């Protein structure tokens, strides 16, 4: 009888120890999971000081903002490449900025225009070129884009509007001061560049 009671007590102690150990494991795992979740959530939140007032902002990954950053990068490149003034220093400045955003296909187009005397003619006629973006079609899976825009060319005697369509792909590169989006336009080409409207200026 004594031995039987002793065996029952040992079994009871074993059950209690097993239950205690299982409880400790469950509590430890849940604590680790909770702490990790809290740390992950905290890392996504960043405080930015506006004067002396901290403002909570949420950190996002590039995948979440890729569509916006890609379109901004494409529009920025076209702005630098196609916005021109009759000032050789300004042209060199904007072209230098544009070349940070595109591969050798952009440089090839620039050199072709330069060899044909395009920029010299621009300076000689005091023309002013402006670009207006209508829309940008971007495929996140293939990283391909098509840019639709209009170019305004103002000369001494007239104002010409041209329709412009270009295409290319985007490639991820490290972010730098000159390339804040961390993207590079590759295989860039012009699909359409035609006159759509011309107005004669009234010179008084």
C-alpha cells in the first residue's frame, strides 16, 4: 500500500512538473513573439522633429512606394532632359543632372542631338523648351514604362506644341544624392515626337 501511494505521488509530481515545464515553454515563446512584434512595429515608426514638436511618421519599404518613386524618377529625368533655355551653362547643368538618372542610351541621344547642332540652333534662335507630363504607364513586374507628354517650344515668332512618347525600363541601383530614388532608366528610346499645334505670336 505504501509503495502504491509512493508511485502515485511520483506520477503526480511528474505530471505537475511536465505541466509546469509546458507552461514555461508556452509563456517564453509567447513572450518572445510579443516582444519581436513590438520591436518590428516600433522600427516602422519614426519620429520627425518639426521645430520642437515630434511628429510620428510610418516607415515604408521600397516595394510599397515603388510605383510612386518610379513615376517620380521618370518625370524628373524628362524634366531635366527636355526643359531647355537659351543658356549653354543651364543646358550643361540640366543634362548633367539627367545623365545621373539614365544609362548610356540617354547619353547617346544627347550626343546625337549635339552633333546635329540642335543645342547650337536653340541658342541661336533663343528658343525656350518646356515639358508637360500627361501620364506615365508603369508595369511593376517587368519594370517597363511608357511616358506620354507634350513639349512646348517658344520661339521669337511662334509657339509650337509637340507630342512626345518615350519608353524604357527601370533598374534598381543604390540611392545617392544625385539619384535619390535608387532607380536607373535603361534602354530609353523615343517612340513618337511630332508637331500637334503651332501658333503665331503677336509682336507689338
